[in-house]
C-alpha cells in the first residue's frame, strides 16, 4: 500500500512590531485651595485639609485656605503656632483649639491693608516661656472671640499696627502675662480704635494698656484684677464703663496727657484707686463706686451725666 505524502504549507503573518512601554500611575495633583479647610488632632499635613481628610496644623491649613476663607477645628488638640498673611477666620465651636508656643509668638498677623482676621475659640498658651500670644502688626482689623491667652512673658494680645486698624475683643480671658494682658499701641496720627467687651484680665503686668495719641479704647463689662496696673493709658483716650477694677496695685492710671473716663464702674480693693502723671487726666461721671482702696486716689474732674 502506497502512502500519499501530503504537504501542508503554513503561512505566517508578521505584522508591524508594536512596542508597549509600562508607565507608572500619573502623579496626583496638588490639593486645591478651599474656602473652608479643616484641622484635626488626628489629621496629617499631607492631607488636602477637607472635612474627611483634615490637616494637623493651622499653618498647613492656612496654605490651603483661600483669602477670606475659614479654618474650622474638628476636635480638641494643639494646632501649633501660625503666621497669618491674609484675610481668614479660625473657628472652633466646642472643641479646645490649642496653640502652644513655648518660644516666640503663637499667632503672628502680618496681613494686607484690607485684610480682616477673625479668631474664635482658641486657647493660646506660652507655657511661661513664650514671648507673645497674639501679635498684630498689620491688617485692616482683628476680631477675637471666646478665647484664652495666657502665660506669655511679654504680652497676651499685642495690638501694634503699622497703619490705622481696629481691634475687637469679646468674651476673652487674658491671664498670667508678664508685661501686658492687652496692649493697644500706635505711633501714627490716623485713629486706631479698640473695643474690649466682657474681658477678664488677671495677673498680668498691666491688665489693659493703651498707648499713643491716636489710640481710642472702649472697655465695657470687663474685670481687671490682680494686675500691677488694672487699666492704664499713655497719651490715649480710654472709656471704661460698667466694669470692675479691683485687687490691683494701682487701679486706674493716666500718663502723658491721656484722658481716661469711667462710668457705672467699681474701683475697689486696689493699693491705689487712681493716679495721674505728666498731665494725664482721670474723669469720673459721678456714678461709680470708688471705695475700699488703701488709697482711693484723686480724680481730675467729675463729668456731668448725659
């Protein structure tokens, strides 16, 4: 039997050579600045500072907050010192937003002439070695609410603008600061205005001090106690109303042509109730309680009630 040889021809198609390169995943884009950013004690500064992925420090959150935006505190923690250079609000409602600064300045504000800075719900602590709690050097205005500033070797709140600015402080404790609880000082000629409402200023060098001929400070519903000086003024205009100045070495002091007026207030248990030097004036509206001081002191004049 003869076998038939079958030849099978296979055609091999060779297409164009295709080179496929393996690339890594594209790099992630930088976080987008937000109108509202968030911080948490369990956050990370590598996060985008959103509610579900918060940052850990105020400084990192500030970098991702647009001008005029807000940094919101999610829980109690220490959020570190911060330098503010634009309009911003830092807000804590219920949580303890700590700023511990055992050296230098805790909150430094060097903002633009139209910038407004709002601070609410902060506990700013110098640990008895930091120099200044809140330092305002430039900006349109600073508003501080429901906060505590304590244990700094220099000033708790140091409001020393380079141009005309405004300060508003309410529901704030300044305690244990070596030089001043609150200092408002300006050397220019345009007015600098400050309103201090429901402030407790205790155990500072000077509880509240105004310095400069263009400085106007209004103090209402406030307690200045256990300071070297309760309320002092040098060349400034100060109005104290419905407040208590007690247990200070000197209650009220006016120096360098300052005019310090007070009404519906209690000046008691001080070493000296009031004192004037170098042309300073202390004027009473005649409806105050001035008694129980080791030396009640003397008033420049009594003003008529209107």
